[in-house]
C-alpha cells in the first residue's frame, strides 16, 4: 500500500498481515477518488472524518495533501493501534484515532466536517443507514462532502444530498454534497 501524492507521496505503508474486517481501497480506485476530490475540494486546511478507518489509507492520503484536522474511527483494536503507530511514523500530528463503533460515534458526534469518507465492510448490513445518519446528525458543513465506498449492488440515487456515483469495477463511490 502506498501514499499516492502530496508531501508523503511515494511512502509505503505495510498493514498487518491479518486484517479480519479490513479491505483496503485499491490503488486504482483510490487514484480515481482523489482525482475527483482534488478537482472539487481545496484539501489544504480542511476537517475530515474517516469512518471504518481500516488501514488509515484514505486519511494518510488526505493528510499528505494538507488536511489539517483529521479524525479516524476504527473499532478493531489491531487496526486502531496500527493507524496510531503509522500516523506517528508519518508525522501526522493532526490525526486523531478514535476506537469506537461507527454508529455509536455518529450518534454522539457534535462536530461538522468538510469531508467524510466511509469505507465500511461490504457485508455490513446497515450500510444503507450511513448516508441517512450523516444527514440526520448534520455532520457535514455547508458544501461538505460525504463519500461512501460500496459494491455495485448498492444504489443511493434518491437519497438526500446524493450527487453522483463512480464505478471502479467491484468498488463504487457514491458522492453526497451538503449544498
């Protein structure tokens, strides 16, 4: 796994061999995602939330490109520890790793974010509740983006704030914007 661009571009990150619930976003899908993000959002200085942090890959990429206030939510103890260790090694001092179940975190969250990314396990039965909960809890700042990674079997057209989806084979990103 590597960081594609920014101040940490080219750095390799080696996640633990055994990651029971984690499926890192492929480099091709991640490159496509960040092309969209960089063409639409000024990343420098934004506040981000990474739900289902997994390896932390998306947040490392955002931090490398200048995101200034980052929160990652990850409940798995092994992955939580890995993200904390890796963020420290990369010098990402503005990255806070919260050990929590995502829906509990969202219920208690009082913050708003410029960009929220969720890359849940594809088998998560409550995946369709994520965009609903983001809107219900008012987690996005005005013009804030929520990006949900999912499989082609999920469809979010018709959901509040939905704008578009981009398909990268078995990985699909749905985009929601708080306009």
